[in-house]
């Protein structure tokens, strides 16, 4: 810290604050560069030119913890507006936890054992009437049962969400969610993700009376005939939800059952069971239908997070896991802002 003969206390420094020994924001930026796609090796090389030393891999991994305070503030900030529609889902991760047992390392030191355990990050994304969306809340849970979802909704309510104002919860077939909604979100309907519903038929195909030729009359092998059956079945199923109205969608569902019941009874039965919850999105504006009939908005974010979490393997603790989740979230916001600026310019 530079010093003057007098006036140090009154002086405002533009770069270093009083008693500061380094540019701490540099490490924050390094963490974001990692999330943007730089590998750990790339960061080691890049920071060498800035710092004059090669940081160890463990030091680079600790860089992400520099954003921990920002993450905590973000997760605890009051929610001032309650969305009518939220998307909820979970992404599984591996986190190391301290055990009661002890071991001795090669140097003979007594160390407490640590073991990686599976945990799930529960997340909720808000969707607004104009089509904008953002991640509302996220937390780590042991599993996706009713109790954990109730605790998750309790955290949302504690931050300011008005439970009676939520009208639709979009999700996959997570067990326990409906019961948690009944306990915490009494006015909300469930919208089952149509993508999960359609893909679920694949596990129930019997491949009866497979076609011997394709639409152009070319002969089909058994493998190609099965692939064609799955494609046609899913294509017809997705077409149901492209209907402009609920009545038209119901008519297409009836036609779907008549067409495919003789060939794939188990798949049709699986698809139509609980199909009423896949039509809840018709209660809202047509412009929102592509956004709220699936959990794709949330799944895309999860895919980006997984690409980074898979590189790490088992997180050293829950805070490091949530911090990386937060950094990926910040990156997604930056992408969204960039696209919004490009569309307006």
C-alpha cells in the first residue's frame, strides 16, 4: 500500500484499498474465466504471466471460493416479486463429507476420513408474462422427496415468495412434489414436462408389426425399423402439444391412441397415464406455451453446470458446489444480457 507523509487516512486510492495486499478481484475474474471455458491448465498459464508464479491445481480450485460471499448474498436476497409460473428440477452432484472414522496418512499423521456422497441441487426458475426468466432459488438436498421439496418451498417463502400467488409449477415426474405443492403452494397446478413424458415411452416399446419399408419404399433392417417406429411415435406425440387449443390437443390425443394402441399398447398406456397434467399450460397465454410446457429452460442451465462439475468430480464441500453453481448462473445472465443488447441494436 503506497504511503504519503501525511493524509493517508483521507486519501482515496483508485486501485488498492487501505491495508490491501493484492488485487483480490483478479482471483474473482479468474474464477469466471474458468466457468467461461478455460481449463485449469489454461488458468495456470494465464496467471503465470500476471503473477510470475505457477499456482498449484489446488490453489486454482480454491479460486472459485472467492465468489462465495457474493453467492451467499444472492441466495439470501429478498424476493420482491412472486412469479405466477415456476420451473423446478434437480441436478445431482458428488460432494465430500467428513466421516467419524480416522486414518493415518503416509507420514503417519492421523487424518479424519472423508467420503464423497451424492446430493441434489434443487432449483426453481421464474417465468414472467413477457417471456423473461431467471433462476429464483437453489439449495442442496439429500434427495427429491416430499419433505425436501417442502423445505425448498419454505426457503422460497422465507425470502418473500407469496405461496398463494404461484399458479403453475412445471416439473418432470419427481416423486413427492405434488404432496409438497399441496402443503405449501395450495393454488398451484402441476405441468408435467412433455419432453420427459414423450421420451418415457421409449422404455415401454414392444415393436409389434414393424414396417418392412420406409416411406419411400426402401427395405428396412430390424434396427432401422425400430428407429422409425420410435421416431414416428414421438413425432405424433409432440404434435399433440402443438395444437392451438386444449380441445384440439385432446382430439389429437384421442387420434394418437386409436392409431398406436394396436401396435404399442404399453407405450400408449404409459404416455396417456396422467396426461391431464401435461395440458395445464393451455391455461396461460399462447406466447408462453413453448417456455412452460417443458423444463427445458432449466435443463439447459443444468447441462452447462454439469460440464463444469464433471471436471471437478467430487466437490470438497457444499459451499464450493453452490459457488460454482452461482458462477455458471452469472455467466448465463451475461449471455442473456448480450443477446438482449444484440436484439435491440
